[in-house]
C-alpha cells in the first residue's frame, strides 16, 4: 500500500504528461500543415484576385479541428527568398498589415470572411481585406520568380487537463515561390 501511494502520483503525472505532450504535438503539426497548405495554394494562384481568399480557405480547413477561436493571426506576406523572414511589423504580439508587404487576418476573420469580402475582379478595393499586399500586384515572371509568398500562423493549443499550466503558443511559417503563369 505504501509503495502504491508513492508510485501512483508519479505514474499519473507521467500519463498526464504524455497526453498533454501528444495533444500539443498534434496541434503543432496542424498549424505547420495549415501554413504549408496555405502557402502552396497562394503560390499556385499567384496574381489571381482570389489568391488570399483561397489560401485562407485552405488554412481554415486544416485548423477547424484546432478550433478557429484558438487562431490568433494568419499573415500572408511577401518574402524575398525561400527562407525569407516575415517583414517587420507583420509578426510579433500584435501584427498589422503593411502596404506592399503583408495582409494580416485574425482568427475571427478566418471564420467570417466570405468570397464577397474580396471585392473587385482585377484589383483590391479600399475596403478589401487583402488590399495591403494585393494579389493582383504580385510578381510571377516566367523562370525568374520575383516574389515569394509566405504564410505565418500564430495560434494557441488548449491544454486538456490544465495540470501543466496555460495554453501553449504555436506558430509556423511556410514560404513558396509564386508559380509562373
């Protein structure tokens, strides 16, 4: 009995740690997959007017299991190389859209934006959510590939037991060259 009283708390702690670690790992993989999928869709559509809408739908489809309320930001940004960094001001605790550099979407926008939110057929309107780095202005030159498109996602992983503390912050970025047309 005494041995069981000593060993049982340790075994329970190990079991809870395995469950929490496994859940956090799974959620991290979801965020990474969403970033890669969004970058792939966005790079394939290049300068198409609906590029951001389509990549957000790709991100949304992967992150639905995580819970869209746990998504802080999805940032679509212009990178200069495959390992391109996120432009200043487009990341961090409170990222903001920057003209010619990035479009920042909140988790709430991920849930509420519709195809009609992305107005205009050839350019971004003054109230379009993607007006800061308009898809129609992205470069996709044959064999050169001037622009790289990056997707950065910042989200939270809810803990299952709350035994180990607050939610874990998750973030992932993926960059791909805009496909030539």
